[in-house]
C-alpha cells in the first residue's frame, strides 16, 4: 500500500491543546513511566517461574522495548502529536492503521484505569477494612478525572510528584540491596552467590514464562511521547526522554531483578505471596517493609490511573481530530479535551462495575481482549518507522532529531522479536487465549477502519 498524503491532521492535531507541560514534568514522566505496579508486584510470578534467569528475561525484553522507544522517539520528534503512534501509523500506512492502533490502545488504557482503581482500593481497604472497595474506586476516579479536566499542568504536577516518590523508593531499595550484597549493611549478612547456583531451575519453559511476564511489565513508556505534544519544547522533550530510556530500563528493571534474586531464594513462597520487593526488604530486616511497599504500590497504581486517563483522552481526541471518531468527543475547552477525559473515565468506571457484576465472563473476556494490545501497537510503530524514515531522509532530513540505531537492521530485529513473543504466547495455554482475543479485536477494528477509509475516499 502506498504512503498516504495525509499531512496536516497528524501534524496539527494538538494545535488547540495547551502547552502547559514543562521539561521537568516530561523528564519525571519518562522516569516514572517505567516504574509501575507490574514491576513491584507482577514480577513475583516471573521470578517464581524463571528463577535467576528472570534477569535475562528482563534484559531481553528491555532490549526490545529500547528499540521500540527509539523508533517511536524518532517519529515523535519529527512529527510531535497527541496521537503519537496512531498518528504515525496513519501517516505511514494509511488511515485504517491509525484507526486500529488508536482505538485498540484507547480500550487498553481505559480498561487499565479500572484495573488500577480496583488494585488501589484493595490496598486502602486492607488498611480500613470497614470501608467498601467500590467507594474508594469512585473516589479515585473522581479525583483523577477532576485532575485531568483541569489544566494539563495539573496532570504534570501530579505525575511529577508520583514519579519522584517511585524513583526515590526504588533507588533506596537498590542502594540498600547493593550494600547488603557487599556485606556492609549493618545487621545483615551477605548471601554472596548462594541463591544463584542454578540459572534455569525450571528449564527453558520457565524462562519463556518469565520473558512473557517481563514484556508486559514495560507498559507505560508510550505516555511521554503523547505528553510531549503539550510541552513547551516537544522535540527536545522527546529526544531527551528517548536517549535516557536505556539506563532507566537497565537500572530500574534489570538492576532490581538482579538484586532481588541475589538476596532472596527464587523459590521462596514470600516472593509471590508478598511481592518480590517486600520479600527482599524482609530479608534485610527492614521494619514495616510490607506496609512501606504497600504505600509505594498504591502510589504506582494512582500514578498509572492518572497517566492512563490522560493518555486515553489525548489518543481519543487525536482520533476525532483526524475524523476517526464522533465529533462530540473532540470538544476542547481551556486547552483540555474535557469530553474525552470524561468518556475515558466513564469507560474505566464501567470496567470496575463489570468486575463486580460479571467477573467470570464479560470482565474476563475484556481482560483477554486487551492482553496483547501493546504488542500490536509495537508492530504498528516498527512498520511505521520503516516507511517514514525513508520519507524523512528524502524530503525533510532536518526533522531527524532522533535517529533509530543501525537503520533498518535493528528495526527488522525488533519486528522479529515481536513475532517471537507472539509465537511464545501461542505456545502457552495461559496467554494463548489473550493472543487470540486481541487478534480478533484487532481484525474487527482494522475492518472497521478500512471500511471508514474507503467511504471517506469515495466521498
């Protein structure tokens, strides 16, 4: 399919939005975006399956994510847009591709808002058992919907302080862990390499499970390229965030996994029951470690809720601006797409209600449907970058403020990595249904997007 000639909409779809995000907001959003509840809690199941090889799993998936971020950064620096990868896919592949990637990601983010609200409410309910969980979910929804309805700088300030707390917590954890392993932390004995004697305790199958778990723990990195369109200097903001992605992933993810498996036996029940970070802090004799990590996880969940409402509203707004959604969803007042914010929050709260009303069928079906959406988005990013890079080099090389490494070879390597993850998902019973459900949703959206594209061409 030839490259489309749609230029203005994807370049200016953020024109009526405000530019209230500062460089410090973007920098901290980029830092905090890689530190989510999936890292603090979800990594326990990966460690239990992969053992010490979880470090290899996170390193491999981290390399894939670095390549994806580099590709996305190249396009977002050249064409800053609140639609991010959706706008790039429309420009490079066609309107149907932007439609498919955008609405699939919108559903993913809105559903994630509901899931994060449920998780945060469960933590607070544990502290205050006499209070209903649904009331806490409703409160969180109201707070972050209100935050996003106000000026974008409010979202930026919330994320700045949320991210600062998360970065501070994991940095302190890494410092304590390294001191303990070096044998210089008072009151603790270094385990040395006693927990690392068997790299693959469950063989290659365990590594595969750990790899799949790690891939989906990296969600949230895309937010910074969406937010950059509302910053004071989008090109510099994207370039800076992308260039620091490598050390952020290496330190926060790979580094913390290495510290945990060195401090705690991989098959310790506490790793899954309490979470790997709590298990490690308990080994160090840190008093109140469980409650301390509960606070950090709560902050991570609330941060994700805030960021996902923001991301969903901007993706929805961008789609409408490009004629790919109902016009009422794109209304902007005070530089904020307030109707899109409300719609995203309502969909998120509906997901919460479904978790209570129909947990075994409708809600489970919804969760499976979004299970592999991030991989679909990454494929659109890679294909778009392959096509747009040639156009940029030919027509506007001055826009290439960020360049993909070893183009096009590493782009093809990334695509091969994504295909490998799909194959691994198809092999595992627990992820196979997610793969098929996401595939079905993607095909439906692609068909709808293509039908809409043909109808617009006829008009």
